[in-house]
């Protein structure tokens, strides 16, 4: 966990009521990270007075540049053609999280190999979810 510093910064993270959409959505993202990670999955939280964020990253191969803009679309998968992978997990996670007022963004880690998924809520929405 990390948050802002300074006198006006909140000292603790905003409190989130347990929402099935948040639990399922973040759970799907974590499961994907675990399935692609070589050794490590990192879950970090960040917040300010305006927003709260959960970031899930792994040390796997990352997202292909061609696929980044399509992630979250039904039947688009990094495992296209593999048995049992229909490309719905990320779509379901993104849809559930967006229903709670979150924005979901996909990218690759700046530090090298691996994918990163960032879920961010405006604080008034996050606290009410």
C-alpha cells in the first residue's frame, strides 16, 4: 500500500464496502496475472483525496502491442486457440469493474517484462460502491 504524503493527504485508505463486482473483477485480473507470471504477481494500492487505485502486475511476457487496444473486448484473448480460453475473463472483469464506476487500463510494466492492469475509482464512487 502506498498513498500520498503531505498535510492535506489522507492518512488512511478510503474504506470500500465489499462489492461482489469488485471482488469478482479484481479476482479475475489476479487469476490472469497468476496464469501468466513467471515467478511473481504484485498487487498494490494507491490513493489520493480524489481517487483510489488497485494495480495488479506480473513478471510474465506482458501484453502484445497489437492486443493492448483490444483487451476487454469479448473473445479477444492472448491465448487465442488454446483449449478452454475464450477471451471472456478480462471482458467480464472489465465490465464488472466499470459497473462500479471504475476505469480499467491495461499496459506493460515500465521496469521490463510483465503486464500491468490498473483499476481506478473516483473516491466518492469508490466509497459508495
